[in-house]
């Protein structure tokens, strides 16, 4: 599986780890070069999670 660059942000309001993830931070402060929504759910985080 391809690695996702660290400057890709995420907007996923239901992800269990959204408040711990650097991707959510850069999406909110608009420093991400691109914004996607990864597969985190209410019970698990996605495989693209980056600790903030």
C-alpha cells in the first residue's frame, strides 16, 4: 500500500482518533496541501493516522 504524505489533511468528523491526529489539525488550520477523508470510524482509527 502506498504511503500517504504527511501534508495531506483529513476531515472525518466520526473518527475515534480525530482529536489526536495531525491530519485533522492541518485540515482545520488550512495548512494541508490537500484534504481527504480516510477510513476512521467511531470505533477505530484509519491506517493513515499521524500522532500530533
